């Protein structure tokens, strides 16, 4: 028979929750001690990370495990773990939650995560004629340097031409390399069902979001002359692009204001390491656009006899009531084709 030194029992280790964080912090801080996490049900991802540090055992009816000391929460079947000592861990205020205290005579000691929680539990025990002291044992926590969360943005149509498949490959590589990321995708289409992707409805102007990103990602097959990459560079944001010739013509310099990956995306794992470590502010001066010599400077020529007054109904913003209202208005337009403008309420047509 094996008798484990310390067993931490949780009936159901869920995907998220304070108890789950508590188990993880116990495992990290006291990994050099003989600790077993026992459970009846558990989330697979929680188990995966716990097993890197401590032994995890699923217990079932009629096949108990044995322990010197068993730490357990509210929901506990004492037949599952046969222990020399039982310590109940009180993680919540039972008074507020309307839960009765555990008054099992098997309990060696009560510990609470805070003085407030412990005092509430003592009152509940006294209401049942039990005068027991609840000790305070604050939740452990370890100090770790957090990883930087990579912030990506793509205002784009999610089509093959715009590199949807390449976006998926890049995201999969980030996940594989355990690089945390948030990828805002402004689009009217569906986005890949992968962790980190966040779909937002298209906006006319996303420059504020681009400025806050680490990279603008544009993995297109082809681009004539891309506004998005220029907006990124002017905001100081780096880009991740394919080697489209027009990007170079616009001023792309690999490693300076962006990183370039080949269309076939070879060696993608090393590439994501490079972009994760190589974040810096982009520098860019846009080229002269040439339209100063193309646009006619003189104003248009008008003949007042060619215009007429038209009644129309428009939406107006009422600043006092803070809502949109419909109202009639008169606008001046070029004289109409009767059939075309009849629906607008042209005075002359009526």
C-alpha cells in the first residue's frame, strides 16, 4: 500500500476558476515536495499542466488512495481518500453563499483563504454548537515574469488572395511555440476557429488600432499599392508580409520596418521566434504621390439655370435628445430627369 504524504483533493477540476489557480500555484511553489492532486473529474488542459509538476490521480468508488495528510474543499467523500489527517480548505464565504459548514468529526483542522472567510465559517460552526478555530492560510502565489502578448491586426477580406491560409499557418506556429497572441481581424467574413483570433466588424478607419499593434499582418498573394502597410509604418507599427514586389516599392525593408516571409512559409517556427523577439518601432517616409501634377486646380464651372430645388427627407442628429430624427429638407441639385428624380419629390416634377 502506498501512503502519499500530501493529497490535495478536488471533486471536479474545471477549465477555469480560483480553485484551479490555487492547485496550480501549490504545484509550482511546492513542486519539490511529495504532492498528489486527486480528483474525480478534471479538465484535460488543467491536468496536462499540473502533471508537469505533480502526480495526478483519478480516484473512484471502492478504490481509495491513502495519505498522511489530505487537503480537501467543501464537496468531499471521505471514503475516496483514507488519511491520517483531514484539512478542510475554505475558499469562499459560506454565510453569503448560504452553504452549511462541514461538521464531520474526521476534520483535523479548518483553514480559510482569508480572515473574513474564516470568521464567517466560525460563526456557522457556532450556530451548530461547534466551537472550532479556523486558521488562515493565504493562497500561495509565485512570482513569474509574464510573457509578452503579441498584438496583431489585419483589416482585410479573408479570401485566398488575401492570405487566409497563411494567416492560419502563422497562428498555428505561434500556438505551437507557446507564444501568446491576440489577433484582431476587421472583416465581414468568418475567421479561423483558433485561439487568439478576434473578429471585429469592418470599420472605415482602423488607424488607432493599428498604432496599438505590434504588427500589421498582410500575407497577400498580390497587392497593387497597399494602404494598410503604409498606415502601419506611419504609426510606427511593424508589418508581417509576403514578398509582394509593390511592398518593396512602397518602402518595405526586411528587419527595419517589417518582416517578410516567403509565400510557401518555409521554416515558419523560426520565423515566429524572430518576429516575437524583433519587435521595434518602424520608421517610414511615404513617397510623393504625384497627384499634385494630375489634379486640375481650377474650380468646376456652373450655370445656375441648370439647377433646381428638391425636397428630400434626411436623418439628422438631435444633440439635445441624443438620437437620430427624420426631417424634411431642401437641397439644390442639377436639373433632373423626371423619371429618375420623381421619387425624391422634385418640385418641378410635381
